[in-house]
C-alpha cells in the first residue's frame, strides 16, 4: 500500500496558491471574448484590442512620414477623424492612443475640432477632465480653440479665399466658440472638484489661457511628466518666456465667461484651504497671472480674498519666526505669495509689504523657504522708500547673510539699487566691509567678490600674523562662483563703480585668464568692456591681455570675451591683436572656437590687404561711436507753447546735428528738409521748427542766404510767366511747347536746390558723377531747345 504523501492532499508540504482545475476569474485587461457588457466595461477602463491599437500606431507612423500632396493628407485626416469621432471618449482614456490623438488634433480642421469637442461634451465631460490620460487630450483641444480663432481672423484678409469659403469658415468658428462656452458652463458647475483634482486642474489652467487670450508658460499649463514626454518626442527645450498677451484679443463673451468662472472659484467652500493646497494653489497662480493682463480690478479682488486666507492670518509658533505668517514659510503657499508680489496693484503691494515683510527681513532671508519670497520682493520693489526701508534693516547683517550662504539676497538688493538709482554708495561700502577688505588693499575687492571669500581666507592669513610669505602663497584668483559673478555684474552697473573697475584693471594676466575662461567670470569681463565709464582703464586692460588672446580664442567662454573685446578695441589694438593671431594661425584654424574668432576678425583679409582692412575697421569704429552718441542722447520732454515761445525770444537754439556733422558726412548720411511758412504759423515761432538743410553744413548764415536766393528766383520765374502769358494771349500755342517750358522751369528749380545742398556737403565720388550727369543734361537741353521763344526777324 502506497504511503500517504506529506502535507495531506497536496503533493507538497504547503497548500497550493490555486487549483489548476478551478476556473479563474478573468481580469478586465486580459478579456478577449465574452459578453457585450464586459466588453464595454473593459473599454471604459482604457483597454483597447490589438486591432485598434495597431490601426492608430499606423496612423501615427503615417503622420511622421508625411504626405506627397495636400489632397492626400486631407483625405487621410478626414478618414481618420470619422473613426476618432465615434469613440473619442474611449480612445482618450488609453495611454498610447491619447498621445497619438494629441499629435493628430494639432492638424485638425475647425469642423473636426468642433465635432470632437461636442462628442466629449456628451460623455461626462467633467469626469473625462479628471481622467489620467483623457485630461491631456481635453487640454490640447481647449488650447487649440484660441489658435483656430487667431487663424480664422488672419485668413479674412487673404485674397485667395472666396466669399463663400469665408462665410463657411466664420460659421464654423462661431459654432466652435458657442460649443466651447457651453463646455465652460458645464465646468463651472463642477469647478469645486476640478480645482482640487490633479488632472482637472491642468484643464482649468488651459481654459484660463483660452478665455483670456494670454499665453502662459508651458510649465504653468502642463505637468512636468507631460513636458518630459513632449521634449523626448520633439527634442525641444522648455520655453522660459514670460506670460504674454496674444495679438488677437478674445471675444467679449470669453471675458464674461472668465469673470463668471472666477466668481465661482471665489465662492467655493473653504476657499482659504485652496491657497496652501498642492493642486489648487497653482490654479490660483494661473488665474492671477491671467487677470493681471486682462482685468486688473478683478485681479485685485482675488488678491485681497487670498490675503484673507488662514495661512496669511496665522503666524508661526517658532521663536525664531515670531510674527511671520504661515504663507511665507509654507511649501506651496509661498508660490502664491510670489505671484501676489508680481500682479498686485501698488496699494495691495504696500499693504503686503507692511504687514508681512518689513521688520522681519532677516529671519525671512535665512529661512530655506521664505527666502524665495523675499527675493521676489526685492526684485519687484515699487518705490525708492521701500528700498530705503529694506537697506536700513539688512545693511547691518550682510556678513550674516554671507555666512549662511544667502548671497542671492545681496544680488537682488544690488539689482534693486541699480533699478532705482538709490543707496548704491552705502551698499558698496557695507559690502566691502563685510568681506573685511582693508583700505590699503582695496584693489583685491573684485577677486574676493568673484570667489565669495573673505579677505583672510583669500589671502591665507592666520590669526597670529600676516607675513608677506603667506600673502604671496595665496591671494590669486583661481575659482569664480556664479553668485559672485552676478554680484560683480550688478556692481559694474552702479553710477560710481570706480573701485570695482580699478580692481579688475589691476588684476594680473593669470587672474584675467581665469576670469575670461570661466563660464561665469566671462560675463564679468563682458560687462566691464561694455560699460560706459572707464575708457582709459579699458585700454590698459586690453594691452595687459595681449598675450592671452590666442588662449582665449580657443576657449568656449574666452571666445565670447574676444567678441566683446573686438567691438570695443580701437584700431591700433585690433592691429596688434591681429598680428598675434596670425602668428598662431594653425592653432586657431584647427580649434572649434578659434576658427570663429579668425572669421569674425577677418584675419585673412588682414594678411592680404592690411591697408584696406584698417580702413574698414576705422570706418566701423566711427559708425559705432556715432550711433552710441545718438542712442545715448535722451530726448528732452516736450514743453508747453508758452515756454517754447519764451525760449525762442531768448536766443537762437543750437543745431542738434552740428556736433555729429563730420561723422555723418564720412558715412554719407544727410538730411534735407525744406522749411515752409505754414509750419511756422502752427508753432508760433520760426525758430522752433528750424531744421538742417544738410547735417554736414556748419554755417547757418550761408543757408539763410541760399534760401533768400531761392525765393528771389521763384519770384522772377512767376513774373516772367505772367509777362509771357500776356504777350502770347493772342497767339495760340501748342501743348507740347507749354509742357517743355514747364519742364525747363522745374529743372532750374531742382538745379538750384542741388547746388544749395551740394555747396555745404563734402564731395564724394557719387556727387562728382551727379555733376557730370547734370552738365550732360544741360547740353542736351540747349541743343534741343536753344530758344523756346525765338524773336521774329525784322
């Protein structure tokens, strides 16, 4: 008799996980055959059969391959959209097909988009917005509505489209707008759920963008996962452009719907809970950004209601942050604080500044979350008084900020000083004091700021003593930080930047090479070279860097500095640089960056024709100086008429173009404007509207004499014409002779004007040719018409 196996009935020592003979319940995703109800349930979950999946994969491949003719593409899209429209609500819930649909919808016509949106509306639109994959499809449809509106408005001016096609297109766009507004009304009913839903919130942001006509950043509208998938497919970087208003404003009905949607959001239960919510807070940020561009009054209303939320009224319990509201230290609510600082009006901004920031700036700057709100505050300061209050509170704590690694706060403060042109000297003195820079070694300030090291650490000094051997061991710039580079760039834009300019000009060649060949430090040298002050210091620096130009040309960052050097350097320095580059021709031509420097500096032309190369460089330098002077001149404000009349009686005004006359004459630029008596009557004084006959003329008395001669000549011509009409009243003359007579009179007037303008211009080769042509024309006229009115022989 066979012995019984261990474990009882089972052949093994443990119970089996399942019985082979027992019928297993088939999972929805493995369902292949069965009843229709199970099939519908399976398809609602986004599971499609292989035949459908294969069809849409082939559609995607065909779209990537392209089409030979436009008609073929239209037929293909029509056939595909007829299949899509029937079951769009099922296809959009599939992960693979939803991405194909996003690509397909971007090529849809207005009628296709309308039918798809209508089909989505009929199948529980709000629930589809909250779906993991269908939400992205709906988001694409909503964003395409505004594009179709813009395209339709642009096509109305095309001549090719007929009246019937315009009418049909207009009707299609109107039906699309009406359908979109109906969809928005349905979203208004379920806005409380959409605001807090992860996928529905992105659809709401797209709706804000379409209703307002404001183009938001992609990172605001799309999720990070969606942007990552798009970047993999299209290989395009994320756009960092700020929110902008589109060229075509939205219809008034869209703005009314936006107002209705905003009022509904403000009436949501527990609105204060939306401000710190991880999903709802970005929705409020997008809404504030959009309203700031379209309706500032409604934006102010939303700002005030947001500031009444609990996170703004409650303060932190920590002793270090006593008096600081929770919104500034909250991980999600701090983002909406930054948005409030950007979009709030002046009164709301001042209220926010007084209630939550002033006298709390130091703990806020040291907090890991609140420091970002403080940096936004510094970047958006509205008045000089606000900047003065900030400086008074933070100037004594510069050393603490540097010790805690908060150099970004100092960068934003320096930028605010440049923007408001106040507190610059005080800021610079306190900053140098925070780095412990002694007065006798002030020329080291640029190196210390670039490396963000104190004087003792940079020079390698111990507390015991400061010998010269220790100074020589260190005290050389070897590293450049990003924060130090940004801080130096802002300091170079100060009105009094002599200390920083002197420090950079006193650097050694080794330190200049470190600065130029660093990705962050190269921007400091570019800012130094493009600054409007310190011309002599620039020339000294260019001469000191003469041995570094070849090394800089072969470096990625140094080649950018070379471009800035070439724009600023005078002709003598350019010639010396070209000589150094010619010596290392093989190295420059073989380097990937050096060959661009070789090409931009035109060194080949320098080798072949040195004289013409120098002439071209000199002409370019004159042009640059000329246009710098023109752009640097600020246009004076317009005065009232009474003041202008009093100024006219006080004395003659200097000619605005006289100091630029030599440069404009070399470039061949001239301006001829004839004064007329009617213009003088309008302004009340002839001196106000006096312009140059030519910018090359320098003597005003000569121009007045020329004008007088012109007037006398015109009077004589009128008198001669009247006499001639009286003499020939009895004799009928043919029309041809009259026409010839008028042409000769016009010719004399143009000759007189040309002679007047040419008398004060520097002759050029073109002017000589014009004179020769005029002489030839005179000879031809004399030959053809020697005497227009010959006397009768007696």
